[in-house]
C-alpha cells in the first residue's frame, strides 16, 4: 500500500493528521542529513505498526511512502 505524505519539519512536535488524499505529518527534526526522513519512518512505523520505506521525494516535503 502506498500513501502520500506532506512533511512539516522543525515544527516542535510530532503529529500525524489525515487529510483528504494525504497525511500531514509534523516532525521535530530539521531536514538535514536525512534526520527528518529517519524520524518520519520511525513515526509511521509506530503509527501503522508496519515497516515503511520512502518510494519518492527523499529531498522533498511531499513524499510517497510504501508499507511492506
């Protein structure tokens, strides 16, 4: 299963909010050295209870993630 996510890094809180066709995810990490991507993967794994990987948008705030 693939989902679209929009990231808001450096927001001071962790939060996942379901919108119409994507998930809005607030992260505490800054978007440098892959820190925000790692936080995203950990948060999604905890939220959905499944392994997750980023399919596209590694350097973008809009990403497509896939569950294994």
